[in-house]
């Protein structure tokens, strides 16, 4: 049985002798933090709210988190933040928390928290130890996240990364410590088409903000998978099976913070986590901007 499990694990992550995607050479074709900083000198980000395009207050409260310099108080109030109680593994809000911001039908509401604060789905074993999401993938942030991902609004990476950093800082200190940041990679063909990987941009800012080293070339997407938003829940795991590889030089690492923009079923995160665990990683937490309620 343990042999079988081992061989399955090995299959989930194909070790490569060299980077087959050549991603190291196309790491940042259109984006660098320096270029973005220079752009901000001429086009400051804190002129209008990046959700409603309305004016920002002249002065933010001194206790405000850094992202509040870029969003108006009205929009901040409208965001369906994921707050306690939520599942400690996948961040799905548990029954009591659902408010008028989360108009989901009764049948998908989760029951009250178990003693370990896990939703029913997360009581089964998973290679991914935890997903943390800032808010639900709903109005008013949904449009901005979509524009960030598909319409070249790369400057939003900084604001989203500040929100994600704040989420991490809200946790107990021991849950904030990571050895390394990785981001969910795109296949090289999709990266060429899009010109940037939104998860990579977030990871760069988070690395600076959290002072945790980021290894952009460690994970490689070796299989060209179908776009997940075209697939049903049950089609997602098979779509990303064997899709990821680790660079040969990646060291055995204890705690990894994996970055992506949106968490839906966790199929991608779990495929990557299986790959990392087969190479000896101890613990993997995913951090995403938004979580879809599926
Ligand atoms: Zn606003
Ligand atoms: Zn859960």
C-alpha cells in the first residue's frame, strides 16, 4: 500500500534535469518592480479608488493598512472579507458568517464549525495544508481582479499584494513564518500569449513586503492544461494531474507560501502541493486574493 502511494506521488511530479519550459529566460518580459515604481512617479496609484474610480479621502486614518491608500472607504466596506469563522484549511466561510454580501443558496452553506474548524470537504486528507483568501470572488473586487488577470492592469498587483500581506499578518505569528514563496506557473505558451503571469507579479510584491525569498523559476507547468473556468468541479483535478514539475536545483524546503490570484476548488494548488511534498516539502499554504464559493 505504501509502495503504491509512493509511486502515485512520484507520478504527480515529474522531476526534470533542466528547465524544459525555459521560463527562467522569460521570467519578467514586461514587468519589473523597478519599472512599476518609475511608472508610479508619473502616474501615482493613490489618486482615485481602483474599484469605483471615485475620489479618495485626502488623508487616510493613521491606523489604516497600506492598501487603504488605494481604495475608498465605501468600497472597502463593500468587500466580502473572509473573516472568522472560516474553514482553517480552505478559507470557505462557515455558516454563521454568511451575510448579505454572500447571497448563496441554502444548499451550499456549510454547517457550523467542527471542533477543529474544518468544513466537511477538508476533513479528508489533502497535500495542501491550507488556503488563505482575502475575500470572496464577488462584487466589488471581482471586476478589478478580472482586469488584473486578463486586461494588462498589472499595476493592481501591488494593491492586491498589500491586501494579501495584511491577511497573513492577521494570523498568529507562528502561522506567518515561511522559508520561501512560490507562485502558480503558467504554461510557457500561455505566458507568451498573456505577456505576464499574474501570480508571479503578486509573489514579487509579497516577497518584498513580507521579506520572504521568492523563487520564480522553481515550479514549471509542463502540461498545457485547459482553462479551469471552462471546467466543472469534477473535471478540474484530472486536468491538472501531472501538470507540474520542480526545477532540479530546488532545495528541500520546510514551509512554502504558494501564491495565486483566485482559489476555486483547489485542484491546481493540490496538484502543486502533491508535487512539492513528493520532493520533501513539509508544509504548503496557498495565499490568494479571492475565493470562489463552489
Ligand atoms: Zn471606491
Ligand atoms: Zn474547508
